[in-house]
């Protein structure tokens, strides 16, 4: 194989007991007598390390003809083989490779004391692998997985870079690490107790009381962890991580389930901690507005998820995000996406030329003895529109969704909207024991048609997980399956509650486009509840804005145009946005900056022109 190609075998998919080794039988080098594709037992000598079942295959990258052949990829009945051409500009050995025909990582992010370093890229390109190396848990092998180099040789590879001193420090003294997990909704399965019991043991800096107050956790201290919402679990995880006294903090996705105001609080706390005692902070995040506000430098990750990942040298945050959205990395001379992600101001759409789908009445819902009350003013939802729904957590957005779907009744009795409504709830719980393809086929007759593949399956990246069990899916995979299930239903109104949670930037954009295209092509309506301003900006025609006092009372007016709706929403949160002059993307103004003060004085919280 050419030096710029690698072969990857997914050992979870390779099932030699269920095939006839079609990959080996049809391999051109094999048919000329060479041993390109053989079993792992045949490849390795006795006692030599290898992963997986000895009957699974091994591909010789020296003999393989590369991507220009690809016969084994096509012949494998389980889609277990990838032959991938690496970027021509990549002229270095991997930082780490996990084994024969396994995932390869090129490059590492460089944490710096007193600064916040961001990592932006799709899931599955080695962010977790990089962190395991940076914490000293894994020693990088420079691609020589059979005969790993010593740490001196590894450090020498990074001579003259910020990583040289960092890795030398890890080797000499080890490093104290605080890690925030990605999937906070799994915390209740790992801890049985109250919020206070969980975070009490983390107070190594004497800052726990301040963190509890700033993250508004005091009302839930005595509640069992299993009773907390996703937003509360996210704040608990952040509080527990930031309360520790560490040299290196790794924070994996700080924004899922948090509203914009809570995201701003989290960003401020992380920055303050970085500047206190020269602590190194590494943040992986898919909310570009928060990443832009929070970080000092940015590494872009790209590659082929599950096969190889490349981490760029540090970039300025603005340029890094803009290059990522444009799909072309300047210093690397690398196109990572065939088309740019573009943002545009929404021209107002005249409601008089659209047909109303439904007009709902004034709605009131009260819980208990004044525990929480919600009032929603009467309004009209139109056909073939996407209505964004925004507001703080605990303000009644999900309650309104459940009122529309009939899962809850208003105080005055059931809403009779005479609509078929497909609903994706905020928290995706899958308890079925079925394969993904079997589950989706049971929902729609369109499954596996060319239309369904083009409009739903491909944008949501579902084919690669068709043969997986629902119960084994990650949070992001569950989210994509749930979105597909919602859009596959036969309905008049499609209601998606926080579809961006656990999706990376690429997946969010793909999902946004799929929702818009689906509504336009089917002349149906979608309601999207989300806290990601980028997603709301891309997907929505109008906004329904919720305000009030979280956990006490909420109110929603009538749906408004994007500009009026976002102005009202952001004014309530005391946050201003501007558009980037090059890409038109939303950017949060730093609090009390010149632009922030000017826009507040003019009443333009959403993009001053």
C-alpha cells in the first residue's frame, strides 16, 4: 500500500464464523500468492500480541493496493473493512496507533498553563485518545504498536513545541487530573445518593459553596441524583469537576441540557479557574458560540471517525472556527468538507401567504400548590414552517410540548387540536431489545427506500449503526435514531425537544438541514426546542419565546419573527450577539465589552447591523 493509506478492520463487525472470507478470496494480491489478507492467527507468531479473535482478518498495509482497489471493502458482508487514503500533506508517523489495522491518531492538543484550549471536531476522531495520552494513562507509541518507543524518544518528536515541556512533566512527576464525563445522563447509573453526597467529596479547593450558588444547585442538594434533570446533572458534573484541585482539567461537552445563561456561567467559571494558579484547561465542545467565547486557542480535529483522526497545531479561536465552517484548513492546505456551513439573516416571511396549521387557545398549566405555573398566549402555527422554541431551563418549554401532544392536560381540560403529532422527547430513553434497522423498519414503510436513505438515513449517519442493538448505542447515536423515528412517523406536526444534545457540529448541521428539508418537501410543520443558538439560527422561520422565573412561573407570548423573538429572548438573559463579518455566524459579545454596551443601548441584542 502507498505510504499515505491505512487499512482499518472493525473487530466488532468482523465475524469470520458467519462468512466465507470473501475479502481474502477476492483480494488481488492474495490471488497472486501474496499474504495480504490472512487470519490474525496466521499473521502473528506464537506469543506475538494481537487484538480480537484469532480467526478475524489481518490486512498487510505493505502489500495492500490501497483505496484504488477496495475490493475487500465491497465484498465484506458486514462492512467491517475500510481502506483509507490519508491526506497527502500528512507526512508524519501517527502519535499513537492501537494495533494491527486499528485506529490511528495524528497530533495532540497542547494544554497551556493559565489558558483554555479548545478542541473542535466530529465525534470518533480521537479526542478521548488524546486526553488519555495527556493524562499519562497511555504512552504514545508513534505508530509502533508492536515495539513501542520509550518516552524520551516520544518527547524528542515534540521538541520545540509546547508539548515537549508538558509531556516531560507528565513523565517526571505525573499529573493531577480532573475529568468531566461527556454523558452526564449516565451519572445516576454510577452513583446512588443525593446531590450533596456526590459533590461533598470533591471540595479540594474550598470553593464548593461558591460553585453551588453560582450554578444554582442549592435547591437540589438534598434530592437523589436519579431525580435530577439533564441540566441539573450537567451542572452537578461541572461543579464536582471544578471543585477539585488539579493541574489539568478536561471538560468533555459542557453545554448539553444547559440554557444560554447557564452556559455563560459555566464558561466564566472555567476561565476564572484557568487564570487562578496557572491551571491547564482542555475543553471539547460543539456549541461554537460558547467555544468562541471561552477559549484562548483552538485545535481542529478531522479525519475518518473510528479509523483515524488528525489534530491540527493550535489556531486562533476565530480563525479555527471560521476555517472549520468553511471546510478548508489554511495552514494545513486541507479540505475537510466539500461545502461550507453558511449562516444567513432570515428575511421575514409573510404569514398571509401561508396556510395556518392550527390556532391554539390561551393555555394555563399549574403544578401542585403553586409549585410551578405556565401561561401561554394564544397563537397560530403555520404549515411548512419550522418554529423555534427558546427560553431558560425550568421555564415550561417541555411542559408546553407535552400539552400539545396530549401527554399533559391544561388546567381547563384537554387541548383538542385535531392533529397527528410526532414527538421526540428531551431525554431519549431506549429500553427495547432490537437492532436499529429492525426498530426503524417497524416505524415506517419508507425504510430503506431511496428517499428515506437520502433524506433521513444518510444525513443522520444511520447506516453504520443499523446492525447495532438499541441498548448498546451511545448518547449521540440514540439521539440520531430518535430524531429519525420522529421524522419517520406520519404526522401533521413534528415536535423535537433538544435534538442537538450529544451531537457534534457536523451532525447538528446535518440534522438541521434534514429537519428543514423534511418540512419543506412534505408541506409539514416542525417545532424545535433547543439552546444551541447556531442550530436555532439555521433551522427556524419564527420563534416562540418563553420568559419568567425558572421553576416558579413561565410565560410564552405569540410566535414572533426571528429578529423580534431573539431580541426579546436575549434581552431577558442580558446577552448580546453579533455576526462574524466573514462567515455571518453568531458570536457572543463578551459581557460589558464595547459592542455589548452599544447593542444594549440600541436595544439590538440579536445582531447589530
